[in-house]
């Protein structure tokens, strides 16, 4: 039964995750945290963090990790296939028709309309993760500031500054932030 639920949930993720990358996070969160309660928001944030540190697309990595947690290696295979199958089929179909009709005004209009929607999906997922990471709460509210994690905000601010000011390699930022976080949270 769990295999069918994993397959169905990640088929939906693969089918309705427009924008890829961070745009898929709200869809995964809906399936894994909200609907099926397989993970808490904190566990989901940890899965996203691990998915960012491992090679490959975030959705496939998340599917693999959730599948392993729920049903072992076979669960990982089922969830990963569920996530990638719709995307592969849609990419083939859309790619064929895009190259055939890409100069039509209707097609151009569709893509112009999708861009802001994708940005809103990314922002929504980012705000949820930021709220949990910096304020130890799942939603931003007036009460969120009572739970401020000053250490996390400092690490965030310094990382953000370095990324924007010097256009540093994000891998170095992740490694440095992880090392600083380990030192700060273990020693203090």
C-alpha cells in the first residue's frame, strides 16, 4: 500500500511541478508534509538541505530520501520513478511542440505568464524554509519574532552578503556555513 501512495504522490509532484528546482518545493511540501504527514516541516527542511548538498535535481533527491525513509530502497525506487516519469514524458511532448510552434504569440504569452507564477512558487517555499530556519516557526507572524534564532540570522546575513558582494561559489558558502553552524551550535 505504501508503494502505491509513494508512486501516486510523486507522480503528482512530477506532473505538477512547473519551473523545476525551487519551484517544485511547494508541491513536494503539500504531498509529503500537509497531505500525507510523512514528514514534519522540520524534517522536510532537512530533506531539502540534503537534496541541495547531493548531486541531481532537488525533486528526485527529495523523492529518493522520502522513499527510503518510508519504505527502504524499494520505496526510494518507486518514489523516484513516480517523480521522474511524468516529467520525462511531458518534456518530450512539450519539447516537440515548443520547437514546432515557438514563434506563435499564444505560446510566447503562455511562457510570459508562467514566469511570475514560478517566481511566486519559489518565494513561497523560500519563506516557509526561512521562517522555520530563522524564527523556529512554520509561518511568519507577529509572534515569530519572539522565537528569533539570532545565530541563524547572523549566519544567513553573512552568507547572503558574501554571495551578493563577491559572487562567491555557493558550494563554498554552504561548506563555510555548515562549519560555522556546527561550531556555533555545538560550542555555544
